[in-house]
C-alpha cells in the first residue's frame, strides 16, 4: 500500500505540473494532457478536495510511513501549492480582459455601454456559480428545444433557443456553433456555449444553438453550409421569437470557432449557400473561442501534425496537396478582408488541442486588414474548452464577451 500511496503522490504532482507544462506535440498525450489540465485547472477546488480526502484515507490506513511516505506527502503538498498558484493566476484574467478590450475598442469602451449593464459587469463574481459549476440554467431564461430549421432526406437539422421568459421585441441575437472536432459523438448543441447563452438571455438577448451534419459521414463544406442554413433561418424567423434579424452575433469554440469565423468572413458567398444564394447571411460581429483558422496548416502553426492528418482523412476527405484551393476556401485565415465584421478572438495560452500561436496570428492578420475593431484576448494558462462550465477564469472571460457584444450593439444603435 505504501507503493500505491507514493504513486498517488506522483500523480498529484504530475497533474499540477501539467497545468503549467501541458503536452503539445504528441497526439495521444496531448489529448490526455488536455483532459486532465482542463478538469483540474477549471475545477481546482474540487481537485484539491478529492486529493485531500485520499491523502487522509491513506494516513488513516497507516501506509504513510518512513522516508517514502514523507516524500509522498511533500509531493502532494507541492502539488497543492502549484494548484493554488494556478488558481491565483486566474484572478488576473479580468485585468487581461480589460487590457484587451481597451486595446481593441478604445480605453473609453465602457462609456458606450448602458449604466445598468456596467453595474452588472462590475459586480463581484457570483460565488454560487463557482460552487455549482455545472448548473447552467438561470431562473429568468426560457429554453425551447429542437426547433427544426432544415430537413434533408438523411437528417433533420435542429436548433435550441434561449430567451427571457418575458418575450422581448427586437432583442439582439447570438448564434452559437458547437465544437467537437467536426465529428459525430464529440460535441453537440446540448452542452456547449451554455454559460454565455444563459447569461445573455438573462440580459435580454435571444440565443440560438445550431446543430449541423458531422464527419466522418459528412465532409466539408457540409458543416459550413448547414450553419449558413441556420443563419438563414434566424434571418427569416427570429423575429417570431422576439429577436432582431438585423443584429446577429455569431460565436463558437474549437471546430465551432472555425465555423463561426468562416461564416463571418464569407457572408453571402454563393458556393456556401447552395439553393439559398439570395439570403442575407451577414452578421454584425463574431466571437471565436480557440478555433482552427488554417485548415491546411500552410503557416506551420498547428501544435502537432495529427490535426492535419485528421482533417485530411476524416473531415475534408481529401489531401491539401491535391486541392489546396479547397482548403483555403474554407480557412478563415485565407478569407480575411477589409469588410470583416468586428471580431473578438479568444485563446488559452496552454491549449493542447488548437494552437495558441495560430489564434494569435489570425487575430493579428485581422487587425492589420479589417476596417472594424478586433479584440484579441489571450487567456493566460487556460486549456482548451475552459469556458464550458463556470470557473473563476471562465466567468471573467464571459464578462469580457458580454462587454464586447454590448459595445458593438450600442455602437450600432447609436448610428
């Protein structure tokens, strides 16, 4: 049992080390690094509690003895100190977000936002959310599930809608595109973007979570076409649910970050709107979380080559060497123009799955080309998918997103 305890202590130390030094280059290890770093990092208080209870159980069992027992305890304590330091660093996220917003929107950006919303953004973090990180639903929010927005012979495309229980009129609209590697059983509209959609719905927005056809059954560009169809449905029908079809913000994370950025940069492009070319699919802003922006990895910024191989075999169904134009047509990085809408690009600096340097490069290219404001928010120490549930870090980033979309809305209303 003393050996088991020492192995437990080593595991605690490795989990803490992984928060600061995640695996980026090894395909299989990077997935394990993501999962452990994501859960331990964003649920650090619960990770500490579990490790404490296990340590007490080992001590009560009388196996923590001798030199190796003492070394094991020291390893566990060192791991806790690392976790505590990681949590402390998360408290700086609000300052990072404010700095990014000031740089992208101007130091006076808060002056454009309604005073009541400013008070909401300045209020202390809701500790109840941190205690219950997976409790998403807010009392004043109504969810309408599984509204059909398109039907194919092989599938039905559905969306979920979140709005205030008191139905608004001409409310701003958020469209959420889920991630999950573009593939089946890896992600859906049911579990992603929930903190942001519930928060905005509680503030008077109408939010729409789209589904779309997934790989390997379907290959690109089917995913993008389906999301365009979802936008077309929003333009035609969202007023029936209290939304304003003339003010739509699009968002998504990971594969959803790729798709929302692509849609924002290819507004009204006929080849991505087969059969509905005449429909306006423009959006007024885009908020992209940890997306993939260069599908063919032409700039060599992917964490590891497994993404390129996965894209070729599973998602695109063709190699970039054979059809590089196909990849470029579906890469946000290759579709940046001066007409891009306002953008907010968010990426964790410790992301094991999608490369932080790629997100940084994409944001820089947007800033150099677009005539609209671009906010780049590097989230220190954050792993992939850090925003999927309530945490100290995700709550501060959520407030920054609310500030950004509210600023865009206020500027449009003023003009």
